[in-house]
C-alpha cells in the first residue's frame, strides 16, 4: 500500500514510524511532514488543512491517515472517496470541535462528566461567575490546539479569563461560546479507542501532562509529555469506562445520525465518584500516541483497515511488555511567543532513545526549530 499521513507533528512522525513497520506498507508520504518524517518517507509540500491539495494528491495513494483535529473539523474525510480516509467525518468531529455539543451529547445519555453551563452571551456568563464557588474550569468551546481550558481558582481570575475569551477573543472564534464547569479532582487519564461505528478496540491507557513547567505549574500547553500504561487502571475498570462512557456516546451520536469511525479519545478524571469525562478528542492524542504506539505489538495498518471496514470485532490487540515515557522538548516562550530557526544539534549522538520530530524543518544541512513543541524523546523500560 501507499499511505499518506496528514500532519507534521510528533504524533504524525510516530504514526508513520509505526506504519513503516508493516509489511503491508510499501511507500509513506507526509503532508507536510517535518525533518524527522523525511527519514522514513517522502514529505509533500501540502498544508495539512489544504483539503483540495490533499484530495488531489490522494489519487496517488491507497489510504489517507489524518492526524490533526483541524483537517477533520473542516471535513477532509467527507471529501475523500469512501474507505480511503481514516478518521471521523466533520459531523463526528464535533465531539471535539464543539465542547458544548459534546457536553449535551453526554447529558442525554447520562455519561458521567463535570456539571456545566454553556454561554454565548458575555454578560450572562459574567453574572454566573459572580454567583458560584471556586475553583472552576472555563473552556473555549471551539478548537484551541489544546490551550482552551483554564482552571480558575478565584472569581477575579475567572472574570479575567472570560473577558480574554469572549471580549478580547484571544483564541478567536473558539472562545465565542464557553463552557463553565465544576473543577474535578483525581488522577487524569487518557484512553484512546478505535471505533468502527459499532465495535470498540481500546488502546492501553496513558497519562499526559499539559502544564509547561515541572510540578504542574504554568499555563496549559498542547502537552509536554506522556507515559503508558498507567499503573492504576486495570482491565475491569477499562471495561467499565467502555460501557459507561464510550458505548453510550457512540450510540447517542448514531441516534442523531452520526456514525463515528476512527479514534475516539477520552480525557478522564478518576474521581472518588468514578471516572468522569473532561473532554473528547476525535483523533490520536499528542503526545499520548508517542508513548502508546511503541508498545503496540499489533500491525497498525491492519487495525486501521479493520476500523474502516467495520471489522473491529475480529481484532485482538497485542502489546509489548514494559512502559514507555515521552518527554517533549519545547522552544523557549512556548506556549506563548517563541522564536523559530534555532539550530538543533546532537541528534546523531542520541542512543537507545527514539526521537520523534514535531516542530522541525531541514535547512540545507541543518535541522532547525519550526514550532513550539520541537522534539519528543521516547524511552521504554
């Protein structure tokens, strides 16, 4: 098969790295890729959100695997020929791209999640913040590259965040609608599940860390690292999460005319009352994927094809023993303003550790920074 991976981050490098191990894959392409993906395939100078460009190039390949959320949210899968694209449709991606929509879906089928209110009016949201206890969580309802969730510990902090989102539009249209929800305490876990429209195949659970500094300090980022599996979630608890959270969500979407095929990611908080959903994502997590895939003993392309063909009921996943840890190296200033074009040295000296590239590019014979999250180093124990 000829396979195109859409995207250019650490997740896409990890996906390509795993796909390249399959005997079913002859050629790999990345759009646009990075300085790492060019070592395992061919980078194509097409932006990940250029639907027309991707569709045109897709005529040359057998399968398109879409990594990032934005191409999914604008309907790239809808535009590809049936069975050629891996990922949910635009309508199914609403489970991530519209957090208010996701909350309403969960409410209809009693999926455990934080109590919440949804606001599109700044004045009403501001008045609500004057009446509640803290801490709370304020979320931009739209896509914000993992940076749209704010834990607010005081009323003053909450009013400042709300003003930034709804008045200053610091996150653009993503903050025109906000979800204000109760703050949940416990251990946070990510569970990624392949969904073929009816059946599920869960991956091992992982835990990521979003705040920029050590000790859970600083602003949220797209994710600064992850490890898998987590030691405090066993098979029975995973089955319980599938039955109480994933299955009802999939079936409610189906009742509303939306068939979900692809990877569904649940960010969960393991509270004293049981697991509760923090958010859903409609794709592979980043950086969770970089920690999970090195432990996957099954052929990733076979798993993807089974999902597309509705054959997940016949799949039994195999896993390597051990633990994988991914640490993200980021540009100074991230997740705020950061410089690009800084030379990266020492990559050839790395031993016994896998390096997945994210925000990198080749500049003549040098590799330089080209994004906020630059490299993902992955080690197994």
